[in-house]
C-alpha cells in the first residue's frame, strides 16, 4: 500500500493503518531498533512503540516522507531505551557511533546552547553540500546506525571506501560547523 493511503487511514482513525504500516515497514523498523539496542525483545518493543507514537501523532502531523518519519520515531525511541539501559551497561553500538561523531561535534557547553532542532537543521543543511553517495553513507551510518560492513554490501563498495567517505564527511562537517562558530578547531 502506498504511503499516502496509509496516512489517510491514520487520519480516518482506521486501525488498519497500523497493520499496513507494519506490513510495509516493520522489518526495517525492527532492524533499525535492533542495530541500536542489540536485543530482540527491546527491538520488538521499540517497533511497537513506534506504531503507537505514529498513531498518536498522525493526525495532526502529516508526514511528507512516511518512512523517514517512522524511522525518526523508532530511532529516538531506541536511543531513549539505550540511554535508560546505560545506567546498567553501556551499549557498544551507541558508544561507537558517539565516539565517531564526537570528532566533529562541538563540545558539550556549546552543544547545550544549540537547540536540538537547530542542530538537526544544521546537519540537514550540511548534508545538502556533500555528494549523494556521501550523504547516503553518512545517513546510513549515523541515522540508521548501520555497520560499515552492511553499508559496504548494500552499496556494493569496499569497506575501506565507506570508512574513508565517513572520515572525509566528518572532517567536512567539522569544518562546516567551525565556519558557523559551532566548533572551535
């Protein structure tokens, strides 16, 4: 079923909206949550929470890019779950991604001054300045939390090419932030 038809079901408050959403995007949402949480049960819970949050937010929201909207909900839910679990045990995947991005993100004092929404807009603006291939690799790694090996296979390129693309893109991002006074070299 097409995304706009599914969204219409949400607007009509038809419970089939959730069924259709799960049918179209369930595997992708589960995989996204699992990459972050590394637990089948937590990933399933996160996937189900995503459907509930979509049900609660549509309407009034009317997402233009339905999967991106769902992925954002799922990712944020998974990261919140991982944060709660962090007190017990640190999640290696989240730690690894955070370490990689810490090279180009501003320090905490600057970051606290920058609203989350504003930082999201800055990242979106930055991604418009890089090539489509580099943008896809960056999003798959840092938004969808995919492993380098999985990105390599999906895009039919070498792992070293993925790693070098990520390295160069992070450096460009750091320079981009520096030019906007969000990061001091």
